[in-house]
C-alpha cells in the first residue's frame, strides 16, 4: 500500500486570482509491511478528476515517479524508499485548466495494493509555488 509523505505542491504558470496550475508534485512511500510497487508509467495509473473532466494518466510523459534519497534506481517503491510523483504539463492536458478555488482528486492506482486517494482545493490566489495542504 502507498501512503503520502508530505504535501501536495502546485506550480503555477500564471499566478494571482486568475492563476493556472501547470504541475502537481507530491511524495509517496510504502507502508511498513508493504510489498514493492512498480510506479512506472503504464503499470501505475493516476486518475485526475475535477468537476469538468476525468483523465487517466497512463502514457509516457503524463507523470513521472522518481526515487529520492536512498532509493536503488529502479521503478519499484520498496520499503524505506520515497518517490516523488510529478504531473507536468497540466495546462496542455486539461480543458478547462485547473485554476483557483477548484477542488480536484488524484487517485494513484498501483498494479497491486490499495488506491491512494488525494483530494485538494486550490486557493483563491496562486503563487508560483503553492502548498496545497
């Protein structure tokens, strides 16, 4: 099973009250007794949902999962490792864009184990980097 480790960070291309989110970044880890989970694109799917749309991110370039810290340079999230998941290019992916004061959901769906459900609401004004927790 995957669990969150830290905050969800939004990076905006346009800031202020009319801000637009271009990238979402968050970190995950494996639960204490969890099996290794393949976080490579295609094996793990991330489903993005808001009031206007649903997108399954399952193609190369739609998200990245990169081990940070003491990882062993493979795509498997193993006990004691932390992976950073980044969803870039959201302005190109979403129509309409993810903007201010909008609730969205991310579901990280691994090939085995439970789904990680993340729901956040963007603030009424976006900075270049905004912590969504």
